[in-house]
C-alpha cells in the first residue's frame, strides 16, 4: 500500500504514476473523496466526545451540589446516541477508504522506463550461448512424452487441464533442479533456507498484495479462511509481519522451495501445452528484507543471484527491465529473466526480481529500528531463483540430442546418481 500521506498531499504525482502504469487514475479521486468525508466525520466525532465530557463534568458538579441534573442527563444520552451513529459512519468511511487504498498499485521508481505494455521493456543484457542444432529442435512436451517422463494424459484424468505428471527421470530431474537451486542459493549466495506453509491466512495474502486485487487468481479453501500460496513470497514475507527488525540484521535473505498454485484465470488458450502455464508448479523463491537506502543495491544482487543458477546450467538467457505498464501490482521496479526456448525461437520468462520498497511492509507492518529511534518501514524484495518447471522445460529443449535423448547439465548429475543422459 502506498503512503496515504502521499495521496493526500501529492495526488497529481500519484495520478501521473497510475497513468504511466495504465492503472485506474480515478481511484485517487475516489479515495480523496471518501478520505475527506472520513476526516470531517472524525473531527465531528472528536467535538461530540468533547461536549459529552463537558456535560459529564457538569452532571458530576450538579450531583456533588445535590442539584437536579435530569436535563443534562437527557442531553448526555442524546449525545451518546449521536456519537454511536457518527462512530459507525466513521468506521464505514475508514474501511471504504482502506479498501480503495489497497487496490492502488505501487509508484514506479524514477528509473523505470515509461511504456504501455511489454513493447516498452528494455533489454539490459544477454548471457550464455544460444544453442545451434543440425536438426529441427522439438518442443519440450514432445521430447518429454517421447521419453516417457512427462505424462499429460494421466494428470488430466486425475485433475484436469494444466497439470502434469512427472515420471521416472522426469520426476528425478525436477527434484534435482530443486535441490540444486536451494543448495546453490544457501551455500554460495548466502541465503537462509526456510520451508514455510503452503496455506496462508487472508491477512498474509493482503500483506504481500495478492488480496484484494487478485482474488480471482487464488485458490481458496472452502471450509477454512485459508488460501493456497501462488508463490512462496507470500508465506516467507509474512514471516516478519507486524515485527520490528534490528537494523544490524539487515539485509535478511531467505531462499524457499514451495509448490505454487494459481488459477490462471483469464489465460484461456495461452500456453495450453507443456509446462509453461500450470495450475500447480514448483518454484524456488528468494526474499529479502533490506534497509531503504540499500534496497536497490540489493535488487541488483538478487537479480544476479537468480541469474547465477542459469549460468551454472549453461542456459542462454537475457535480463529485461520492465516498463511501467508491464510491472506487477506491488513492484516499484522489476527485472525479468527470460530463458531461450529453441523450438519456439523465443525467450520465455523464468524469473521476476522486484523491489517493492515499503509497499508490502506498510500493508504487513514490517519495520526496523536504528538504535533508539522511531521504527521505520523496511523495504522488501523477491525474485524466483528460479521457476523449476520452466527450467526443466528449458533443459529438455536446449540439451536435446538428435536421437531424442537429452543431456543432463553437469551441476544436476550429482543429484541423479551421475546420470548424464536421459534416454528412451
């Protein structure tokens, strides 16, 4: 949530930022109207309470002098009834203002390129060598089915569309990728490993910005007020919800494997084949809590850490700086990492690394204290380190051989008992 003070005092700045994002600019005026009414009613409420206190004192004085206070007692009851009514109005206006504030997206950092959509994104760098084939490369789902390691039919029978059963070497390869990513980030990049719950409360979802804006994308338990996480970002960020951290402990860096669950509402017809867009998938997430003065330095480090696993695997990728119109709701700045898929002859997103500044921290009440000073909001960051299923798909396509087998990247072989090639 952006600073309410910013909306009140610099509404035109906020409107311009929302316009650059392609967001609903009228949200600012809606908020200001309700917020203005709330403050008027709040002022009226304080005046009524002051009058009630004065009348109460007068009643006390009359009773002390053994004089009749019936008229003032009647006035007191009328005031109390009036206060209850105004309190209800104040509470309703406050809740309405908060509801609007919660769906206003973050303000982009000044360095973010302005653009309406992905066409305005900026390529920062490329890494690795694009593979060359002396045969027509096949799609990962074709390779996986031919090897018997991806079973889409059984998953459809069990659960429906956008699910996949991994079999034999496919399941082992997915597990190897997870272990490699977590080990790499924990031992080489200095992240602390955590394994947090996959089901979280409404308050947790609201804290990281998934609710109320993206409720249609989330799986909700029918009989409990619990939600399946769309990313480990939710549970890991909420580890420090409503806490005050010590400045000396910053930055705090976590790595977490989790299964992720997304309804993919609105994606009908997109990426219906293969592992790219699934309702359930595995991901290794990187989460940071940083000092505001160092958060953009930490964003560069986090992005480099996410890149490092792709470099180790020998995959060709590029880093894209997202423009204002293509960034996620909570982000102030985002880098996407895209890996090369030779069958499609295109790059596909495999990680998003974002600095949310104090947007999530304000919603979740995460602060830090320097010495004896007043607590300040921390900055939160996260990025995929990286998406596991998409990595598996990229390996199948980039390391395929003419006979239909697939070479296993060297860093993964130790997790697969030395397996070098997946064969039929």
